[in-house]
């Protein structure tokens, strides 16, 4: 197994297959939109908590909206927002099955088709894997910490410490489960069998130093992408919103702020699409290569 060749092949597939990039773009767009909303909300909470000494309630934004718009407009906005959040939460899991399956087909020299079928038939197993590790996400962890600060009172420091420790432990577990999604999509394994297969592969080939370095580089690319999203999107949107409210009405200012935020997310999603597809291609190709080796716990077939 040549780590450099795997990375090169993954990047070649990412550049060569437009269908993969379309799935990657849609997944990155909805994921970035979801994370940006969570992070903008948390920035608002941090400002109210540390600078105004008056932390906002969990639904205070909806209360403010209800006071400034007609009732039918309020319920239209709330309904649309709920539907959008559900789509943003679920679609990345939907797209992941298509991305993994199409990468495997491209690597094996097969025709690149069937993305929708791969997405539909692998959706629920992939969703189950992710929800078992839901606390590994940075946005989820930040949201839980803010809830602990809001409602934890005296117990807040202990709750935050437990959340951070859980986040660290979950990320360690996620490292050992890294091939579970590929096992589900490529080999149609059940959840338990896929997790077991992933753990066995990671433990069996843990000594491949260059292989681990390649994995760390891929992980670092994703971290850099998330960090750019965390800094760029909320910062630009909130800064623009404060600037516009100084000479425009709040409703018009927030409307412009929302449109600019979506435009930034749309543009950033092109970058994230390449990174998302490339990351999945690396894991998928690595899984296919590792499967060629005999399992180390089997003496005789």
C-alpha cells in the first residue's frame, strides 16, 4: 500500500468526475449552511453572555421576530426554517452514500452512475453511524456548551467538562470507525459488522507510519476548512449586519445580511466540495486497498 499513490489517485478522481463534485457541493452547501446558523447563534449568545451580562434565551430570537412581523409571515418563516434545518441536517448523510459508492466505481474502472440509488439505499445506515458519534462534531459540542451556560447554573462547569471529555473520547472512537461507512456502502455490511471491520483494519495496520501521516494530513485539511468557515462566514455576516443597522431599518439590514451570508456560503461550498470529495476518496481507496490484504487474525481460510 503506497500512501502517496492513494492520495494522488484520490485527487485525480476528485478532479476527473464532475458528478462526484456535484454531490460534494450539495453536501458541503447544506452542511456549511447548518453549521453557520449554529455558530452565528452561538456568537450572539457569547456576546450577550460576556459583554451584556444578559444571556439570551433559547427561543428569544423567535420572540423578537414575532414582535416585528405579522403573524402569517412569522409562521411562514418558522415553517420554512424548520424544513431547511431538517434538509441541512439530513442531506450530507444522503450524499455520502453516493460519494463513497461513485468513488469506488471510479477507482474500479466502472461507469459512474447510480448516485441516487446509492444515496437512498445507504442513507439510514450512514445516518445511524453518524448519530452514534454525534458529539464528535465541533458545532454540536459548542451548542451543548452554550446550553450548559444558559441553564446549567452552578453545575455548568461540570457539565462543560463532561461535554469536552465526551467530545475527545468520541473523536478517538471516530478514528477507529473511519472505514465503517465504506464497509456499509461497498460491502453492504450491517452496522455492527461494519464497525467491527473498521476497528480491525485500523488496529491491524496501525504500524504503517506513512499511512497514518497521510490520514493526519487529510484530517488537517478538513480542520482548516472548518476553521475558515467558522471565522469567515459568521464574522462577515455579523459585521455587515451591525454596519447596515446604523443607517437602514433592522428588517432590511437582516435581509441583506442573510443574502450576503448565503452568497458567501455558496462560494465557500465550491472549496468544501473538493475537500469533501477528496477526503472521502482517500478513505474509500484506502479501504479498497486494505481489503486486498489477508486479515491478520485469520490463520487458515
